[in-house]
C-alpha cells in the first residue's frame, strides 16, 4: 500500500541504521545513531546506540524527534514522536509529516489552528521593534511567575515606553508552526523581509502566551474565499523568540501530535471491531445452544398437539354441561314412571 514513506521503506527496514535528533532545552539538537529493530507503516522500534545519554539530554514519551535516513549521497529527515519507551535504550517512534532533504529543515513543524494576534510593521526600525518585543516578553514572563502589578510596573519602568501596536485578531488561525518559524494564513498580504509582531496563544496546561517577531520569507498566491475575500499564506522565520518560548512551541507541537495519534488509534480500533469476523463457537457453546433448541422444539410440539386437540373437541362450557345433565335426568324418569 502506498504511503508517505514508501520510497524510504528500504532505509526504514529492520537492521538499518538511522540518525535521531533530540531537542535540547536550551536550544539546538543532540544527534545520536539508532538501529531499527522492528518497523511497520509509520511506526519504528529504534534501539539507540548509547547506554547513557548526556546529562543535558532527555527523551521521554511525547518528545518530538527528527529521524534521518540516507538515500545515496543525500540525507532525508522526517519528524517523529516518542509514543512509548520499551526499555532504557529502545524507543517506539511514530513518524509524521514527510521526509525532506536535511539541509532544508531546522526545526519540527506541524499544522494546527490557534488564536493569534499580529501586526505588520510598516515604518518602525528594527531596534524599536526589538525594544517593544523585550517589553512584551518580560511582562508576560513576570505575569506567569506570579508577580503583582506593582512589581511588574516597576520592572517595566526601566524600558522605554512601548509603541502602541494595532493588533489584528485571528481567533482560529490556520497555520504551520515550528521552532524556527510560522506560516500563517492572513486576510492581508505582506512584503518579503517585512517584520510582523506576533502573539501566539498556546492551549497548554496552563495556557501560555508567546511573543515573537517574524520576518516575512515568502507569500503564496491568494486563496479565494466563499465571501469573495482572499487569504494569504505568509511564511515567516522567527527573528526574535525567547528560547523558553521556543520550548513552549515544541510542547504545543508534541500535544497536537499526541492528540492526532489518539484519534488515529481510536479510528483503527473502531474499524477493526467493525471488520472483525465473529469468534468461532466452542464445543460447550455449541452443546448448550443445541440443548436449548431441542427443548424449544419439544415444547413447540406439545403446544401444537394441544391446539389440534382443542380445535377438534373443544371443552364443554357450563351451560352445555347443565343442559345435558337435565336431558339425562329426564330420560331416566321417563323410563321409570
């Protein structure tokens, strides 16, 4: 059956060696080799080469990894999520997305819908945009850490007053999000190299707000809408993004992929139940059903005989019995005057 990984099937066969990339909390990726012990569809059982990972490297269920394979002289990379740990060195990895040339990928990406606020910067210098971003980022971090408004105001006083931003709200924006950038579907277009202020609302537990500044890299042709308007897919790389917020983005991508995998697993379970043939009966079950069938036939036979007898000679009612008794009595008196 054809799927996204058909042309890479030989490189994903048991016994083949692959490279996995594990994201680091402070940014960057730790790379290690692994050997595929089992594979099927989009699932891989991978035994990593190291008995013990470095102290700053951690991998657990729900972590996003990249999986790289070599085809000829080229290296191709695909995103994967750890769905289970089968030992200290064996990971169950579920692939998602497509394989692309490694040099074209820097971070993991996923499609999703989020609440987003944006503002396309027209005239401000890059320095002013960076100062505004610093203020927004620091204020959000202090709010999350539980500081009161007085302390936050005192801390913000060391910054220059932020320039008012004319935010545009997208309550459920369609986007492709990664640690290195975002492709956002917007009702307005932009120009290459233009800066865009961004606020991303991540529905984590607890919910988080990420502040970033993107730089436009490409704009796709407009997509006509039913109401006659157009939407533009604008691709941006993150020019300004705190590493703590980048980690939050990775967590959001992981949460989206886990939710997707659960839905796929539930659908597979339903399909298997619908398609599964009935289980064969045991000898005990066959004997029990035969006994009940014979008992039912026996009672049906008795009921049938009773109904036939009843129809041929129905029982006499009380009036008929009294009448016949009177006739017999009369005849007896008539014979013996």
